[in-house]
C-alpha cells in the first residue's frame, strides 16, 4: 500500500519510523515465543520526502509508527 502524508515542513526534520509486521496473518506472541512479532526500524530508504509530503510504501498486515521532530 502506498501512503502520502502532508505536513507543514518536513525538510530538516528528524523522522524515525518503526514497523510491526509478519509474513503470516495469524502470527502472534506467546509466553513461550514473546518476540514472534516485535517492532523494528523501518528503513529510511523506504521514506521519501518532497517538500511538505512524506510518502512511503507499507506491506500488508503491518502497523507503522512515524515520529516527526
């Protein structure tokens, strides 16, 4: 899925992203396997900034957290 976010000014801002995803739709954490799904850094190469627009492609079955400072 492709997303486009418009923000006041994105240039010269620190942008960090983490993603929570799995290849399998029914994957889940358990007490025996507590890190089956865990947040990992979303590669900056997948984030594109153009003026006030931030665009990115996100895999299905995922949650993405983006921090803009």
